[in-house]
C-alpha cells in the first residue's frame, strides 16, 4: 500500500532535519562569534595603536599645579618669577571655592544632570545618541561634562567615530585621576563664553563687570547659557535668546531641586544688566606681555615636537602642569620697549583711519637671545593674541640687501666697500627700464659703501645676477636663517611665485615674507662677527618633578667671515651717520643700521644694532595700505627704533664694534675704487679722493683707469673742439673726465654723472646714449668757437695794376688793355 503524500515524516526523518538545521545555526553562530572576535581584536588593536597616544596625552595631564616663567635678574643673577600660568588666552583662572554653587548647579542641570554619579561617561545618553546617529537624526549630544572637557582640551569637535572613542576613553581616564571638583574647576575655566572669553571669570568681568564670585543665581544661569553656542547666546548679540536659554536652565534647576520655587520666581523676574557692551576693558585684566606670549608659544611648539601631542593638548599641559620655564627676558629692556610702544603718543601720526601698527624684537649681542618683544602698539588687548613681531610674515624691503646681496658678495670677494659699479638700469622691456631707485634717479658710478648708504636698487640687482639668484637664496636661507624664503609656490589660479629671483632677493618683495624676529637674528650675526645664533626666548623647561624636559641649547654656525661681517657693519655705520638711517642716531652711542621700504610704502622697516643690542622694527597696517605720515617725513620704524634703543642704552658706555686687526685706511678714487691719479684730482667736481677702511689684502694696487685727461676751452668751459686752440688769446685747461661708455636700447635715460663723462659718439645700432641732467655740462663740445673765428690767411703780393681790394685775373687785364687779342 502506498504512503499518502500528506503523511508526516517518520521520527527518524524529522530528527535528521532538526539535526541539519542545528548544524546550520551552529555554523552561523560560530561565524558570528569568530567575526565578532576578529572585530573585537581589530578594535582593541585600533585602540592600542591609534587611540592610545591621544588617551595617554590626556592621562599625562596635570590639572592642579601652577607653571611659572622665570627670568634672570641682570644685577643679582638670581631667578625671579616673571609670570604664573593659570590658563590660556583671555582667561583669568578662578578656584573652585570661589565659584558660586548656583553657577555650578546651573552647569550640571543643563549640561550633565548625572555628573555626580557617572564615571566620566553617561552610557544611557551615549547609547541614545548612537541610536539617533544610526537612524540619521544627527548627533544628539550625549557628552558629559568630563567628555566636553576632553573636547575643550584636545580642540577636536569633528563628528567622527574615532573622535568619539578618544573622547570616551579619555573621559574615563580623567575620572580615574581627578575628583569631580577638579574636573568641574577646569571645565569652568576653559569653556568658551563668547567675546573672546574663555572661562567664567573673564566672561563675568566682560558681561557683568565683576568677579564670578559676585554673580547671583540669575546672572550665573545667563552666563552658563552662553556656552551651548556663544555665537547664538552671546547677550550682546542676541539678548532675547540669552534670556530664553537662561529661563530653560532655571527650569531645569527647579526640576532637579537645586533651587526652590521662590528662588526660581525671583530669578525669572530679575532684569539682567550687562556691563561694558561697548567691549571696553574693565581695567582689571592682567594679560601676558608679548614676550610672555612668545615664550609660551615657543615652549608649546618644542614640547609638542618632543611628545607628539597636539598643540591644544600641549598648551593646556603647560598651563597647569607645574612646569618651570627659564626665559631670556631682560626686564629693563622689555620695560623700555613697553614704555614706548604702549604710549600711542610715541607712534608717528598717519593719514589713515587705521592705527599704525608695529613690532619689535631686541636681541642681546653677547648671548644671541631675545631679551624684549612687542607685537603691537597701545595697551595689549588680550593674552596670546597676534604678535606682529614673531607671527606676521612681511616683505622686508631694502633691509634684506645686506643679508642676501652684500654679505654673500663680500664673502665671495666679489666686492669691497670701495668697489665701484654703475648705478644704471639692469634690464629693458619695450620702452621700460628696471629697476628704478626710490627717488627715480640714476647716479652713475658709485662705490658699494655709497650704494648701501643710499639704498640703491640697481647695484644689488646686478650683484644678484652676477652671483646667481640661486646662490643668494641659499646664503640668505641657510646661512642667515631666513627659513621662510620660498623656492616655489603655486597659487589657486595656477600662478607660480619664487624668491629665487632678482627682485625678491635684491629689493625684498618676497613671496611669503619674513618675521621681525628672523631679521633680528640675521642682523645680530653682523654684530656677532659673522656667527649666526638662534634667538631663543627660553633656555630650559623643568617639569613638576624637577626633570629637564626641554634643554633649549642654542644652535649656532659661522655664517660668514669676520671681515665680511665687519665690512657690513662699517657700511651700515656710515648709513646711520650720513645716509638713509640718520634718524636712528643715539647720542654717545655707535649705531649701525639699514632702512627698508616695500612697494607702495606698505611696509616700513629699520634693522639696526649697537655694540650691545640688535633691534629690528616693522611698521605698517593690519589691512595693508600706503603709510602716509602727517607730521614727519622720517621712516616711522627708524623713529620707534631710536626711541626704544635710546632708553635701552641709557647709562651704557659708548664703545666701537670689534674691528679685525688687518684693517687699514687707504685713499682711493671714488669713481674707480683704485689708486688716485692726476686726472682724478682734476675732476671738475673737485678731487675724487676718499678715505676708506679695507682689509690689508683688499687695498688696491692699480691706478685709476676711469678718469681721462681732457682739455677744456677757457672761453666756453667745454671740451675743446678743433678751433679752440687756434683762436688768438684763447686758453685751455686739463680736467679729468670719466671714460665710461653707456648705451641703452631705450631713449631718455638720464644719469647724473653723465655730465662728467668723456663724450662718446660711437654707439651700437639701435642704442641711445645716456642723457646728462645738465644740457650745458662741461663735457659738451665747445660751441662758441667755429671756423669763422679763425684769423684771415695772409694775401699774396699784387702787381702794380692791382689796387687794394681789386683781384683781377691776368687774362681779364689783357682784354681790358686791348693787347694780345686773338683774331
């Protein structure tokens, strides 16, 4: 009999099916388990290798120890406290005990109601936030106060799984290491509260004009309300929204029983009166000085390099980690700088509506260290703000010439201060010629000393071309420390820029620019006899356990020969004595220096030094525009340099710069740099003899080959022509003119000394002569005497028939007499 097809399977068959299903399920469970295990291992590896460094950086954080900056007293040699560090920018630290309980409760009520109960992470709110993210509903908060503190410390706020994991693990570590009070204290001292305020104390001073300890319930709730989003809840910007947020917080405090109904009602009804809405300072701020700013920035940079931690983490570590920082500050020099820079009456007046800004760095020549800094003028408006002396990259103008042109040229033996070159254009494009000098005048033959003294542009361009831009670039960047020079830069439009070119290196119009500090380092190497030294702001940093964590040993190298450095100093002394830098003169003190101006007068510089200190000053505007002075024509940077350095050198004995032993004085021709001849002494401008100081090995041995003796007509005062000497009674004299040949492919180029050059009518095809500024110059050929001025030649004796005045040929005479006529 056949089995019905609907008949149930036998027991053995059912068992086989169940067994098969079990195997499948078992396999799936095993695969799931193994997959989970693999992912768990990978996650653990990720945490260990990728997150541990960031978690460790938080774990290495110390929250309760004050870091201190010291300086060495120049009189006693003892270390003196300069500044105790409590926090970062625009922050005044406040202890937990001085923070009102109502403000702390307001923070907990609105930000983290289970703060006192969790161990750094509120897992309930975290899971809720994860679900919302998974469902695409965005990030739904979930961060505890401890997690928010981590975010503030690290500066990370990107919405990524990695950031959240770092935040969670770091929060757990912080809770293990610190008490709730310590965490709350740090949190309330680092939160951003708008108006450039960090922390409740500075915010309380700005918004209410009083210490946070004096805030009542309503004010504290309004203050805490800002932190959710300062751009929205800033009471100066949106007072209505700030009030709405305050009422929400007060409601949470009531619900969570931090306040009573009566307290709630009074706080809700209280009218908030905000202070200093104009943004003026309350007068109680104690901002770091610009020098202190720079010490902190330098230590943060170096500590970050050593630890590998991010800048924000390192900065917070430094502020609260109990470090001892030994700075290079000289308090007397810094005081002189601040006395000048903080008084706006010392800042030259300009035509702009902007405040003329400035930055200065002063270096001790003996140590090579920075001893004073100012990064702006007027009263300082905050801590760790823009420092124009160390953080702004600016085109240095002509102050770059000694660094990138004259020093390498002297080092190569290409020139000495007596070497003569021609101040004329270097290149010609269509009808244009380049470069031009600042006064648009070409002077002609000029020695290097005069070129430096008058900040000539043409001669540095020719020297860079002769040495090659590549060589000058390398010298300035590697030997002189101008590390920000750019070999190649392509902007968004695809245009390529480079400092390896004539204009940037010879005239200072750089791609990125240089800092005032970098220029001060470079010029200090001239004062230090050719040795470049890193300009430090601190010597070492010691941690809370007394261990040296940063040994800031000064880096140095020989940038040039001592003779090269002295030649630069010699020429820059002359620049201050009688050149473009006379405004920098200090009574009874030797000064060397160089001015600088960029295109359109956007940047004004002075870089100078004495036997004691090197100082560099920049002046300009934050929004670049031409600097137009209204009460003086002097370079404002030179004026400020002189004001500061005159104070710095009060009471210091004058002394000379160290001079190499083989320097001698010698007399040379100003127009050739060679030994004098009679023709040099007979120059129409007077004897061209000058005295220069040169190395014994650079003293010339050849006679001048530029001056040529030329005869001058006594009557006209011009070069004799072929008739002058034949005129009866006329005299001539011998003068020395310049035997220099100039020819340009464009018309109209005037050269000042062309008036004293030997006339030259032989020019290449398509070229034009240099023009003289004096159309009646001595070198013009005499135009008084002509052929008509020559005496009449003596007439031959005449026949008797010839009467005076009668000149008749013999043939005519015969005809008139009727004799010897032909038929």
